[in-house]
C-alpha cells in the first residue's frame, strides 16, 4: 500500500466519493493507493486534497514523508 493508500485508510476516506468529486477514476485511485510504482501527478494530488478538505501542502507532506535527499559524500 502506498502512503496515499495509508492516508485514505487512516482518515476513512471513501474513494468513490473522491472519484465523483475529482473526476479521477476509481481504478486510478486504486492504483494510486495500492501500487508503489504508480506515480501521483500534482494535479491529482491537488484535486484529492480539495475533495477531502485537506491543505494540499499537508497532503503532499503526508504522501512524500518517506522521501529524503541523498547524502552527499565529502571528498
């Protein structure tokens, strides 16, 4: 499950409602929630944040919380 999928589960978000409000298909939302190789588009993240009444920046932080900059090597 992806971070977005975990967010949906934690907040008990109904994907059918999100699909209806955003125009993003239920199939696409399932892919975004379950497939780690599926890339979330900024437009999708923004529409989802509007549909679930969440600040887009907060949703971005939640979805991307595992991303870190690579450690630079000192020479």
